[in-house]
């Protein structure tokens, strides 16, 4: 699990550099942050066995599962409200006023 998590984060880092716009980069960063770190934490938990350290690692994993996607949503919402448009996306003309970019 440790090696898998490390590879997941490494491949995600390459994806962040190669992706075209801020929204796809945020998506890649969110996935690699959440899944890669969770895989690494669960690998360490397996090595620690049933102990206080494993319980603390589980608490950290729960914290990451809650805060990672929330932070990504907040960043994407801020990017959208600042007027940053995704690349190569055509918006429909009949969107309600509150959804217009």
C-alpha cells in the first residue's frame, strides 16, 4: 500500500503539470491528495497493528477525507466566481442568470 500510494501521488503530480487548465489540475490534485495519502496512511496503519498510533492515523485519514474535497470545492468555487473559465468548454446560452460565468 505504501508503494501504491507513493506511485499514485507521483503519477498525479505529473498529471498536474501536464493538464491544461486550473479545473482539471484541481481535480488531479484532489484525487492524488486524497487517495494517495489515504493509501499511504492505511499502509502505515497495517504496519503499526492495533495500537494507539493506528488509531491516530485513522483520525488523520478521516480528517483528510473530509477536508480535501471541501478545500477543492472552495478553490473551484473561488476560481469560478473570479471569472476563470475552463478551456475548450462551450457554455449553453440558456443558462439561468445565477449560473452565467
